[in-house]
């Protein structure tokens, strides 16, 4: 990722959970890194066990989140594979990773539910590319 800017809080600490800016292409690279279990062009940048941990539902999440990723394991999006995981940004920005479809989808937007229906968007997109 070449375009990333990560913001800090007032004390100068990196926030990490937000205040991250990058191009759509660079967010897609981030998604591909996780789609490929931490491997980038043959080099293991992240330990595969960390990636697996990141996408494993936490005990109290009802399948909604893991470690820094939102999950579809609980079926929040009924028309999308349950292995979907995502990074969700402010006002409808997403990096969706769907291992069973071998796809990363980056969506930049300024609308959220109910104006933007994630389940319908993903269902129609996946149907269109099959």
C-alpha cells in the first residue's frame, strides 16, 4: 500500500480503528493480503494464525465480529456467503473479503443503511460476476 495515511489522536497515538485513508486500489491490496492468509507475492507478511484469529468470531459477538474485522458468520447478510469478513469505514466505505468466492470488493460511498443495503449490493454484484 503506497497511499496510506493513518491519523493520530490528540496525544499523537495512532488510532488504528479509524482515521485511515488510502486509495481504493490500496484498500484492495489490504483485502488481498487477508484473502491470501497474510501472504503477499510469496512472502508471508502476517502469520497465518493471526489472520485465522482475526476472522474467528469472538465468544460474545454472535458471529458479528472477530479481531478488527466484521463477520458474516452469524448471517447478518443472508444472501452472501457466511465466510465474508470486512473492514467497515465511515458512511458506507467497505473492504469486503469473501474467501469462498476468492474476491475482494472495495466500496467507497457516502451512504449507509437504510439508503444503502449491503446485502442486496453484494448479492447483485456476486450474481453479476458469476
